[in-house]
C-alpha cells in the first residue's frame, strides 16, 4: 500500500503543472488601442497582446507640448502585473488584485501615489481610476477610441 501511494505521489509530482492560474494571454485585449481622454489632453495607447504582454504609453499635452509621459508594460503572469515608467523612471510594479472579463485592478500599497489603478470597459468607452489603497484621493479618466498619429 505504501509503495502504491509513493508511486502515485511520484507521478503527480512529475506531471506538468496545469492549473486554473494558466490564463489566456489575450485576456486583456479589451484594453488595446488608442484612447483619447474626455479632457482632450490625455491619450493612452496600448498594443495588442504579445504572448500576454501589453505595451503602452500615456501622454498629457498642454498647448501642443508634452507635459507628462509614461511608458507602461503589463506582464502576463498568473495574474497580470502593471509596470509603470513615469517620465522614463521605474519600473514601479502593480500586481493585479482583481480581474474579470472587462475590469482589472492593480495595486501597490508601498507606492506613494497612486497605489491602486483600475481599468474597465463600458461598451466603447475605456475608463481608468487611480487612488490610494482605501480609494481616497481618486482621479477618474474616461477615454474614447482615437487614431494613432
């Protein structure tokens, strides 16, 4: 009996790990595209999935000049990780704490601000919200599709 149990345990241990954590590499494709903020000055652009990786940038313009830019990368992992490079510095990682078919919440309680980044789709609109972990100091963004220049 012990010999059979050891054989079963050995087979289980050597089997390839196939778990619910394996995710569709295209699960965040609803984020991709060029997005113009309702404020008329903020734009985010996200690439299609490259084997689960998404690459993006955000730019804020004032009088036709960039006053802020940020490069972004989302790593697939079992749960995606948002990596921010504001003004080229970073990365500052924000692991996902929640993920559905149309919303993802990233968080890093050790970061000064923001600590929480949420993206969600509402029809043809992409929404984003940044805040502290307790949802204080929120800033919301509403984006509609645009053309990449």
